[in-house]
């Protein structure tokens, strides 16, 4: 059932003036580091339903506010000479009856520290919010100096007594609650600096390699700039303060093109470029000790928002709300700019909710001054929104115009997971913000950094241009064989090709689409040779989507008269449209009627007739009946495709024949011993072996029959030959309905037993999953030993698109 998704009007949490002293400090700094005028972070608090917001104001101080009441909780005013390297963080804990609030801040400049300590100093304040005010005022700050510059401070609920400090070059330091350094990790990769970093709870991350990820840890996702791509590195910090690399991969986007990015604990990562193109990837376990980034949807380009090509621009901000849901903030490009908040589901590229608000009058905007936006995660129904002015270097050297920064709270409602039900009906709302992709315009390119794959595609395209589909087959399957062997060897195999699912090469959405367009060539005549072998391979891999080819997959295959692939698509593709399916069914019905007429006119006609590639009507109709469809869309497709009463009658004859066979089937209320067996937990279950496999399920037959009658009943009433068949169907269904009414009386006395049996099966399965596999340290040691012995763990995965 669709979830109500909305963004309520944001409200102001607090405002702070931008000090002119900050401009002087920034222009006079030898490091010339770009420093924001204000930062914000959020922390859960036992005494507040919406938690605490920690506001870090440059040349002012640190202020902790209760988001529920909008009242200040703690305030540390440090004066105009103090600036900060990043957002301060607060840790709220309960010790007995006392509520302890600890605040950590990274100091960039201050009169209390030397120039050599600039950017490497952490200050800490610890206060008992339950104690008297005089005791809180008497608390003094603590100070610590670490070995590298600080660009970010993070806390994690899985490590409640630890603080993580990060540098712009991806160096990491772990400290305890009293600022004692426990361990430091130095980046060994050659990177050009951190673009963004994210810290998640290890227990909430679903994309980690199962063999090496500890159960309780802080998971750090580092997104760094490399030469021609964006490098993603995933690490963990466990309870013993050890750093462990969990995997790394590259995203084929140049770092200087990226405006902002987001990442969720389930591995959904999105990146928006300066030209407004939005890319979506899914971080997932490539094997037991590595990760990979797969494209989850085609990139699309935004319109209607203001985008700057400057690399340090912050006019666009992204925030992951879980799953593939992302909140975007930007300025509209209208003559009177407004701030717009857009909640997108990137798996389906649709807009779920939006909200606009005027630019605060306290924010000045000119040629040299732009608005900096930052979305900060808070609770599951709120986000913090920081609005401040960002001044160019030339303006800092003179005098920046006065302005005030604002921190707003954005209330929203968002589904926990992405579903097609929530995405349906949102296309019109999305069109306002998406550049249309016309039929004569090329789709947005998806960059690839795999030269072997690019070379293979070029070879296939050249072969298909010469009408040599066999040469294209050879190029593709040789590449597939090499990739499978390489993956098997990487997993610890002996180089021998294996046929299990885990050694098959990964096939992304864009790559499969390129393959289909190459081998099918939908724009060329129907008699042009094409490779059905590659199409069937992709169908068997369940990686084809129905909209990968313009006009529909089934239409393109029908144009090539490849009915074997059409039947395979009805079994392996999940998003075929009802109109495509009924168009194919119409072709089969027409051929079926022609054969019937020919057989009536000439008894020997079937002997001289050529063999048709079309399947029989019962065989193809069985696939249509069992395919998951929407009744309203199916009714419309039936009216458009089966307009003649004779065509509908041909379909009804087959359906009636199936109903007759089902009505003659013996129904066993009590299964025999041969029909029962025990599962792994020793619980008796009914065997799942099917009987009457030549018949589609009765439930599907009746559902399809109901839809056909709803769509064409008036047409059948005006066709006298159909009356006898309708009466026959009615006479078959009427006793079945009476039988069902009698059987329904058994539901009440037996329902409690059925629920108890189902619950026993579920609990047995959960107990098997929850069996301890040893201490996580032992599992990590075992993973290292297996890696050293080149023994890979096997796992069975099924990808359904």
C-alpha cells in the first residue's frame, strides 16, 4: 500500500550573524582553507524526542539546542578569535540519574593555541545537565592534539565511547571519550583529497562483505578524488580500535565534475554533477572480501534549478533518507529565485514530494556572494537545513556584506523502502524538474572504465553492421568466458571455468541495454540478421528490463519473429506492459483462427502448410495468464487488442477447457503420507511437487477470465455464437462456488492449527539463521586465513530485475 510522502514547511531553529572577523582570518590564513561560516550536527538525546542540534558558529562559539522545544541546552561562547575546522559533535549519555552531555570541537584558530597546532586541536566540554547550574559553569574544557589536520569529527552509536577524527587526505584517528588517542590510520592510496565521507553503524549496513565485517563497528565510507575517477573506500573501526579495510571500488566520474553526493547505509550512492546530471549507484558485496558499484538506473538531467560550474560551489545539497530516497535542496533559476526541496526515489527516477520557500531576507546574494546550502541528517522524520552566505576570495580580501546564517528544521515523511507502489503516478510531478529525453536525442552517457568491455562492444557493433551475428556471438561469449575465469580465480579457484551464479560476470543496466541495442538493432528492417543467442542468454540471467528498447522489448522481438525469446521473456522479465503482451497474444490468436479455418476448409491443408514459428494458443495463453499484471491496464489492453468477438471467443474456449479439466481434478482435503515430508527442522510440510503442470493455476485462470469478461462482456452479448460458451462457463463455475462455500466453514476450526504450523516453520528458520557462528574476532581471523590460502567462500545469489 502506498505510503503518504510529503515535506512540510520548514521552520527556523536559530539564526546567527556572520562575523567580519571570519573574512579577515580566512584571507590572512597561510593555508587559504575555505571555511563555512556555520556548521550543524545532530545527536539523539534521552530527554528530547527530536534530539539535540549542535550549532558551530565561526568567530562565535558552540550552541546546543533542543529541537523539540527550540530552547538552548548548552552554550560555549569562545569569542571572535576562535574558528573551527568542521562541525562540532555532541554525545549524550545517561549515567544513573544524570544526563551527561559531552561536546567535541576541532579548533582551526584561537588565541589559546599556537600556529603549529592550528587545525589539529580538539577541545572537549563535559557537563551534567541534571546537576546545578553553578557546577556546570565550573566545568573546564579539555584539549588534545593529534598528528594530522582535522576536516571532520564523527560519533557512532555502535562505539558509544569513541570519537573519530578525519583529515582531508583521508587519515583517520580514533580517540576515547577523554580524548586519548587509541589508534591512527594513514591513507596509503594516492588520492587528491576527500570529497565526502560517511559514518554508519555496522549493524545497519547491508552492503558489507559478510566474511570480514564485524557485527559492532563504525563503518566509514570515504569518497576521494583520484586522477580520472572517483575512488570509494570502505573501512571499519571495531571495538578494539582496529582499522580494517572492507573493500574499495571506482566510480567513473571525474571528481571536478561532482557538485555533491549522498550515501545510505544500504549502499545507495548518488552523485550530481555541475551540469545537473544525477547518477545513481549501488554499493554491494562483490565477493566475501570486496565491494563493487553497480548502476541502478539511467542518469537523468535536472532542470529548473540554479547550478554553478565552480568546483567549490555549494548551491546544491543532497541527503540520503534511506534506501534509494534522496532529499535535494537547490535554488530555482527563475528571475526571483526560491529555495526548493525535492524528495526523489532514484531507483525509479521519480519525484515523491516537494516544498518551496523564499530566500531569507537576511541572506545577501550578489555576483560575489552565493548561498551555501547544507542538509544535515537528524531523525527519521526531520532534517536540519543550514543556509549561509559563501563569499568569493576576492570579496573576503575587501569587506563581505553583512548577513545572517539560518538553521532550519525540515519535517518530512518518507517510506522506509523503495516500492513501485509509491512511485506510480509521480511521472507528471517529476517532469517539471527533469530534462525530457526525446526519441531523436541520445541518452545520457554512462561512463565505463572497463577497456575489455568497451572493446568487446565495439567488435560486436562492427560485426552486426556487416550482418555477421555469429561473429558478434563469438566476441560476446569469449568475453563472458574470460570474465568468468577471472572472477573464479579471484575467488580462490584454480582458473577452471565454473558454472555457478557467483562466477558469472556482473552485468549493469546500461551495459545490458547497450548489448540489446547492438544485437537487436530495432531501427533496421525485420529481415536483418540478429543474435538471438545473446538475447536468450541475457533473458536467462534475468537482467533485461522491458523498457530497455524503445517501443518495448516484446514489440522488438515480435518484429524479428523471435517467439522463443518472447516466451522466455514472459517467464524472466518482470516489467512487461500489458499492451505488449496482448499485442503478442493477438498475433497468436489470429494464427490460431487461420489454422482452424484452413482445417475446416481442407482436411489436407495442415499437411502442406508451412511450419509456423508462433507457439500454440494454449501454450502462449498459459504464459499470459500466469504473468503478473494489473487488472485495469489488462482490461484496457484487451479492449485495444482483441476487438473482434471471434478473437475473444478463441481465448475463452481455451480458458473454458482449462476450467473443465480443473473441475474434474480430485480435491484432497487430507493429504496422504506420500504428500508429506519433514523439512530441515523436522517439521512436517506438504510436498511442493506440482500436479497437472500442463494447466496454469486455477486462481490465475479465473482472474484472467474475470478481466476478459469485464473488458468484453457487451461485445460477447452481441455475438450469438458466444452465448453457448458463456452458459457453459457459468454451469461449470456455479457448483465450484457452492463447494467453496461449504469448504469455507472449515476455516474457523482449522485456522488456529494452520497459523501454529506456519509460525513453527518461520521460527525454525529464524533459529537456524541466528545460530552463533563464533566470536566476530574468530570470524575475521578465519577470513584472513582463507584469503591467505586462496580459498574463497561460495554464496548463492539471485538477481531479479
